C-alpha cells in the first residue's frame, strides 16, 4: 500500500472519529461549544504542546550527546521535529525515520541512533504512567490497575533489552546475520538505561507530558468544566495509554473513547466531554503532525544530502589499491 493511500486512510479514520465525537455529544451542542470556545485558551493549549516538544527535544539532544553522536544543533532540531510527523503511525514506529535522516545527512549508522528512538518511546510510556499515578486515587480501579501493570511491563521490557543474558537470542537463525548490529544497538540501550541518563530522561519526559495534561485542563476550563488539574493529568495519561494499546495510528479511537469515558465519569456532560476531547486532540496530536510535516519539508528543501557533498581531506592518503595501480602505470 502506497504512502499516499495510507495517509488518506488515516485522514479518513480521523474524520470518522471526529464525526463520532460530535455525534455523541450532539452536533448542535458541540458546534455551539466550539464556536464559543475562547481563542486564548486554545492558544494556551498549543503553547503547552510546544513546551512538550521542546522538552522532548532536550531529551533527544541529551541522548545523542550521551552516545557521542555529534549533530549540529539546527539539524538535530529539524530532525527531531520531523519525527513528529510520524506521530500518526502505530506505536509511533515511524519515528525511526529520524535514524535514517541522521544516516543520510550526517553519516551516523542507523544502529548507533536506534537506541535513542527506542529509549524515547520507553521513557515516554514510563513518564505517561508516572503522570497518571499523580491522581491515581481519583481514577476508576480498572485504570489504576492498568497503570500499575503497564509500569511493571515497561520495567521488565527494559531489563530484557539491556541484559547480557539475552545474548543467546542473537544466535537464533533469524537474527544471526545481524548479530553485530544488534549488539551495537543493545550496547547503546545499556548506556542510555544507566541510572544517570534514565533519571534525566524520565524527568524531562515527565515534565513534558505533564504540560499536555495541563493542556487538557486548560481546554476544560475554557469549556467551563469543573475538573481539577490533578485529575486532568491521569485522565490524559490513561487515555493516551489506552490509545497506544489499540496500536491504531496516533492512538485513534482508543484515546478518544477512553478520554470521553473518563471525563464523563469525572462529572462532565456528554457534550463537554466530546468537545474537550476533540479540542485537546487537535492541540496535541494533530498540531504535532502539522509541525512535523513542516519541519520535514524544510529539512528536505533547504538541507542538502551530506552524501552528495563529501569533501576529501587534503592530507588523506589514497587507498592501497590505487597506489598499486599508479605504480604499475609508472613502471
């Protein structure tokens, strides 16, 4: 299936989800709330989303520095923002495009940068779970248990990925041919999962996702909903995790369904819950995609491919085979 068709299907699914939200909350009521929604509150929500992106960029830059991957700050920033365009891919696996951009423009092997993207996803999930635990006592028991189980699974997955005892898996027939690359990637994971880097990354991740939890609270305030900031964060975190569990692009359907349900359980009316969910998804998910697409376009239009502009050092010695050929010619 071509990229254009995939994007069309994702867009169609998003339209269906938005239509379902509006229908659930009553088209007329949702339309009225959208028209009357204060622009300043929307701008505040978008600003908080930008805070999320900036803090996650700092984590990206910190990870690159930790692995001694030297990238000019402007290029690094554009590559990171370009990855936001892949937010609508299942599980955000499309963000691996950042590894290929680093390879094509900077010459960094994919196996060196893959640990950065993998640890970004792991620490994002860990940060979202921790944010959800802020108001865990205010959530339904099922959501609280789900957050605890997710935290345990993440800890186990991180241990499995970095433990040297998993070497035997490298010798499996299906993996053996990439044994060296797997070892290099796993070593990078081990470096990034040490206590120091983990503390910095999770702290930046937690604050960044709290900013989007606050964005939900700002949207609800703009709608006149009486839901406290402490409750808005676990509602947002639980909804994002529910969307991730569906493995659908951008967590569509799961995130919206969980958010509407949790908002209603917290006292919001159907129209407010539906409108708030719609607005916060525009301010976080779709705003991220728009920023990412703009950065990706800028990156390809204004930054040349480094592979096409390799400059040979003046003091570099020619390869041995070239020297031998020259000697035979002179003889």
